[in-house]
C-alpha cells in the first residue's frame, strides 16, 4: 500500500489485473489462446501473445482456469471440476463449498492431504449415490454429488487457534472443532504456553507418512476454558486488533478534548437549535443527531447532524492509517473494539448532550407526502439538547406520562418526526424496497460481562424513525456527490442472480407460494410473500432463505444502486465514528463544497478504500457472529438436559438446525436420530424417514433437549425428545 503526497492510500489497478479479468470474461466456454486474443481485440484490449500465455498460466495455477491437453482453456466447471473451500467435518469425510456459489456442497470421502479451510480443486463425480445402508430411492441417489481432490490451490491461513494439550508425554495443539489434525509443538516452540492454554499457532510442517504435523506458538490468549480467551482468539483469527499502536495514542493525546472557538470558525452555528440524539440504552458513542422544523411553505426541514470526525482524523496520519486498517468498529455482547480510540469515539467526536461539538449537517426539504425537494450540507457546530434512548422515545410516542414529563417540549416534535418517518417508509416500500424483518438476538450480560440471557431484539417506532432519517440523508449525499462527479465510496447492493432467485422460488413453493420469473423480477411481489409470512411461525425461515439468494451488499467506487432499498443513489454518511467509508464520504463532501474537482489520485484512493472496507466489514461480521455463538452457548450450558420448543431453521445432509424461541440455534445431528434411516432431499429441503415415514421440514415446530453447549467452541447440540423422535 502506497502513501501518496496528498496522504491518501493508493493501490491502482494494474494492467495485469485488468487483463486477468478480461481473460476470465472471455473464457465462458472452452477456447484456445487465439480465441482469447480475438475476444480481447474485439473489446479494444490489445496484449502480446506472451503476456496472455503468462496470465493464462497464472490463472491455471490458481485454479480459476483449467487447461486441456489440446491447449484449450476453460473454467473448472467446463471440465466437470470445481474450485472451492474444503470443509472438514471432524468425522473423516468432508465437503467442498464451490466458490462460484452454484449448487450444493460436494461430498468428499476421507482425504488426508487437504485441511479444513484450504482452497482446493476437485473433480466431480456426477450424481453418485451417498453411501448409506438399505436400498436407495431414485431421488436419494441424486441427492448428493461426490468429488475427489485434485490439488490444493491455497493452504488455509498461516495461523490457527486452539488449545495446548498433552498426549502422553507429547505436547500438541488441538483444534476445538476437531476439523484439523493435531499438531506437535516442541518445547522450544511453546513460548510460555501451558496445557489448557488457548493459543495462536503457526504451522511449520503439515506432516507426511513418516512425521506428524509441527507448529510453533505465536500468541497466548490464556486459559482455553474461558469465553474471553476464545473471543480473543476469534478476533485474532480475523485480523482484529484490540490495542492501538503507540503512535495513534500519541496523536490522540495531542488533540483538544473540547471544542475551541477557533475550531468553529466559518461553520454554521446551530447551538441554539433543538436537536438531539436517539440511541440504544447502552450506547456510549453518539454520531448522529436529528432536528425537524416546519418551513413557511408548509414543507419540513429535516436536519441530520453527523459528528465531524474528518476534522480530527487527517488523511495519512497515524489515526487515519489505523482507522483504514480496522475499517469498522466490532461489537459483540457488551464489548466493542472501536475503530477510533475512546477519547475520540466516546469523547470529542461523540455528540454528547450539553457540550459543543463539530458536526456535518445535512438539511433536507421534504413535502408532507415525503417528496424530497432539496438538500444542502454545512459544516456546523452544535450542542445536543438531549440524549434520548429508543425505549424512552417509544414510550413518549405512546403518551407515557412519566417519560413525557421529563421532556415535554420534545413530545410534539417527536410525534411529527414519527409521522414523517412513517410517510418516508411507505414511500420507500411503494418504490420497491424490501423489508425482510429477520429478528435479531441480543446477548444480555451481567456486571461481570458474563452472559445472563438471550432475547429477541424488538424494533419500535423510534428505531424505524432514526433508520428512515439516516436512509434519506445517505441518499441525498450520494446523489449530490454523483451529480458533482466527485469520487467517493458508495454502498451498493447489486441485483440478485436470477438463478438464485429461481432456487428461492422452489423453496417458497414448499411453503405454498408460486412465483413466476416475472414475479421474481418484481420486488413488490417478493415483499408480498414476506408480508404473508410475518404472522406465521412455521414460515419464519422464508425471509432468511430470500436473504441468502440476494447479493451481499458491499462498498464500491461506482454508483451501482441499492437493490434492497430500491435506491438509485446510496452510500454511508451517518456513522464516521465506527465506519471508515463514512469518513471518506465526509472528506469527499468537503471537497465538493469547497469547489474542488475530481482527480485520479482521489479516484484511486476511493477504489482502494472500498475494497479494504468491504474486506474488513466481512471480517468484523464473521467475528461478531462467531463470538455471539460463544456467549449464547455459555449461557445455555446451565440448561443441559432441559427440553425446549423451537422450529427447524435449516436442514443439511448431516443434521437439522433448530432455533429456539429465544433465538438460540443449535443442531440435531443425524447420527443421534436412531429411530430410522433418514434421507436428505435438497430439492424439498427435508429429511425423510425411510421406514417410519417421519418427515422433517423447514419451519416445522419441534421439541428438543439440550445435550451440549460449549462456551469455548460455541457449539450447541440438541437431540429430539423421545416423543419427537418417533412417528407421531
């Protein structure tokens, strides 16, 4: 990564990267190098034959292409092969998840060379029947593809986490999931680790027929029996650093911790305006405040005021480099790994009540029907009138006298805000936005940070109010930057793959919904299905199935629109304390207001920042999910042996996922279902008992008993209760 004169990070797309993309686009069918050259020439790209041959060799070596003996090239799928991730099960056999996202996971019989997480190239044996006892039905014979590993393309990450254990007199590294082989650690490679400690290990040697794998300890997290050490290990695995470098702390300490008069020179003074923050009860950083007033023409003037982090975090500074590297704050249970040091995120950049703060204000003129007439943006200085919580505002909106009496002057404006938010929501839904309404689980912790409960997050009017105001501010900023041709980082959500939507249509048909290709192209029809599932507990899985068929939202330097929001222009402007793309947007908006023009340097920087931010967002999301599982399992461990009601949230060839009414999810493994031999039908997403006729399907209400819950691995195992595990 290079630091330019202007302080921005740059990583320009090389000619070779462009050539790779074009060659991959040209190899949709099996073709010769001459065919590829003709396709490139036709697209206006000219490259030397030697360059093309060299890039082809690289793509073959990396598994993106394969080469036949006749010097013809094509993607692995054209040769009956696939590249994907090797997913071990801990039971000898494995599965490969194709990286093209097409089709189910492919079964791999016991294999000794590939490790869990490796990227591999496999040959697929078409429609091989799974190895099961008894006769096979025709549908069962087609229910699983098998494959064999041809070669390992990329080995799993250099460092892995697990525990140090003793095997006789030998010290070994043990992966809690059982998906990796045990690795010998010699005394000189132990550092100060002791048996039972959780560590990060670097693999030195993968082993062979004569010698066991060997590794060296790189970091010690403490006792492997604690949730915190397991959480620390997950953060480490995902490249999430908790302490800040000294240079960042030194720069933070040099910043003023209060707003000086010289800081607001040239800014719009909004300190007398009635604006306030609305956040969760436990929030400590407040990066957005809102205001609303009625204009003489009867329109609303909505104010969305965002902490001006860009004033304190300068391009190319140690603070900026660290924020770039982190990309986002990470939240789990009652803890946070912030993108910025706490004196910034909870201090001078937080819109705390009753103190002056620097902000970036977006004023949006809206008609009573929600029509947006204009938008203007100002650097400002504000003083938040109050710090409100979602719970408080929800009560105030329902005329709770106790809460209303605390802030009687805010009740009328809150009710007007709520009415406007509902209008904006209706307008957004009319234009084709999707609202999945997938419930979220919240882990509750006691004063010692130990999980003491899990509950479903309920969204009230106040949460929706803030969401709508942030959405319209994001859209307004995105359109302004686009119209002024100023480069920035957009939040994009591309149209889904039609084939994935057809798969969803097949799944929806199991719930009684018939969706044609025309319906699938209309988000209004998809929303109609979602609305009908809302009050039916047996259809709770359907919104999640639709989510899986959609593209993943990401950051991009191009304005590609947002499918889920039905927005032509969209980006993230409202959370620069915890998201780096928002900080980039603030800088670009400042340049636009200053009348500056786009430059190649800025364009390259935005492209690089979009890629980095997407990668870090995904790493944070995975870490948050994995750590939440630890806390949930730790909480549930006190209920081992207890029965629970739930519904089937997922079905695989190796078991059934069951979600309890408190949102905790675990698995009933196939090998615990002893009363029958069950066949997995991926088309119908069912497990069918061959002898008893017992049928398990998505959304089905079941009763299970908890048999295992580990706060150090996050694994939760159920068994069907005796009455459930029989024909009923």
